[in-house]
C-alpha cells in the first residue's frame, strides 16, 4: 500500500497524532479543561473556534481491564462491528480498501438536534507501533481517522453537511505477569486508552449548542465503545 497516493499523508498524520496522543494533558501546550469524569474515564477539551465555529480539541484518557490494545483497535477499526457500538452513525460505507490496515469510509451520522445532519469522508488506518529499542518498551496500537476531500465526492451536495475530523485512538497494553509462570488471563490485562479528536462541524452552529452536544455525546460514545469491546472479548482467546 506504500504506492497509494494517499500513503504519505496517512503516514505523516498517523505519526503526528501518535505524538500528540502521547503528550500528557499536564505538559501539553494550551489549557486542557477536565469536562467529564466517570470512574477511570477522564475527558478534557480545549475551547477553540475557527471562523466562529467550535472545533474544541478533545482528549479522553481511560483505563480498562481485561482487554488488549490490539483488541480495542480491531473493534474500532473493523467496519463489520461499527454499527453495533456507534449509536450516532446512520450508515457506514467502505469506499476503498487502501490496504488490509487502511480503509476509506463514507459515514452518514444521525441528525443530532438542533444541528443539521452530518456526513464524514475519511481514511482509517490501524497500526502497531513497534516497541522502543529495549524489549519492555510500550506495546502500542493505534487507529487514526482523518478526513479527506475527494473531487468525485464533493461536500455539501446532498442533505448532509460535511464534517471534518482528525481522530486518534491510542492503546497501551500492560500485562501483570501471573505467579509462577501461570498462563496470562484477562484479569492480568490493563489497557490504557487515549482518544483524541478534533471535529470541525463543517457548518456554523451556535457554540453553546455544539458544546452541549459534545459534553453529552463524547462520554456516552467512549463508555459505550469500551463496554462493547469488554463484552465482545470476555469469552474469546486474548489477541495480543
Ligand atoms: O471516533 S470516530 O472517528 C468513530 C467513527 O465513527 C467519530 C467520532 C465522532 C464523530 C462526530 C460526528 C458528528 C458530531 C456532531 C457535529 C455536529 C453535530 C454532530 C460529533 C460531535 C462531537 C459529537 C459526538 C461525539 C461522539 C459521538 C457523536 N457525536 C462527532 C465522528 C467520528
């Protein structure tokens, strides 16, 4: 797939998003505001507007037991599971298989009152980031979603307003080695999840309205997704 014309952008954006995901909210540029906290899940946002449009960057940090980062990324990436956990997606279509680990999606989102209905055209790339030099480096899996403009699929021609997104789901897996060489079980697994997103809604909506939608929808979204993965994996062999 390295011959595909989108590959240089896919490579650049994915590496850039991994860099940002790895920055802790403490030492990132700009002020992150904790706007939601439920158990292990902490959600931060920065208030940013472009031409009066809310594009608040979001960073969510979550820790879940019993799954690996590979499993979390697989359920996020693979279109066959999408409609089972994505409550705000009406249709999802794979327009092109760029590679086994890279797909081009056209997605129509359900209308979230009072905003008008949105669609999104984006590539999605899943990658296992090799450990650092030493063996016990972090075991990281990521999925990066990034909007693209394609002349044959112009924005805002039908009923939907085209939104623009850059999303990164980064997962780090920790295994607590069981006593005396026993087999690793799901109880020994901890997955540290960092979800970063910047969504440009594509058309103007009142900032207070959009921020209310974000505040309500993002916690629901991440909780529903992670609970879905835990549920799907619990009686399956571990995918490291
Ligand atoms: O992680 S993904 O790549 C998963 C692929 O399916 C992804 C997540 C979220 C969105 C998304 C799409 C539309 C909207 C808004 C914009 C104006 C009116 C609706 C929002 C706002 C933030 C709120 C939101 C957050 C989460 C879920 C739904 N709604 C988010 C798109 C892709």
